[in-house]
C-alpha cells in the first residue's frame, strides 16, 4: 500500500510541475488547442491522483483491491495523460500513437467500474 501512495504522490507532484510548465513555458510554444489538450492531460492526471489517494487510505478496500485499482488508475495516467504529453511535447504524432490515449481512458473507466462493483458487493453484504 505504501508503494501505491509513493507512486501517487510522485504523479501528484508531476501534475503540479507539468501544470505550471504548461501555464508558463508552453503558452508561447503551443497553439491554444494544443495547450488545452495538455491541460486536459494534467487535469485527468490530478483527478486520478486524488482517487488513488482516497482508495489507498479507505479501510473498505482490501489490500488486493487497493493494488488492483491503483494499477488500473496508474496505467490510465501513463497511457492517457502520458500519450497526450508525448504528442504535445515531442515530435510524436497523434496518428502514430492514436490507440494509446483511448486505452488510457479505458483503464480509467475499468477502474471506476471496478470500484462500483466493489461498493455494490459490499452494500449487498450489509
């Protein structure tokens, strides 16, 4: 569990650093559409950092559930946000890695649905 929290804190710090970088250093480099895309990546990264902090400190999840959910959200951050960062900051084109961003979104969705299933099962037991 502490490993998940350390990784989460790293992703949180990185979201702040990249957000500040985008707001200050990239304004002159990226088009408004590119900057908006970059900001979306930062925002989704931070949303999921907060969720992973929640799920790793919530007593209602088992250690196995915490790990599985954390890895789903970590994969979502890496694939979704990471691919957008790559597209906006490097010469990699969206057409060359078109499948990575939606795959990251799929990891996010699977993570959220998995939490719903866990909560529903927990509710039925009570």
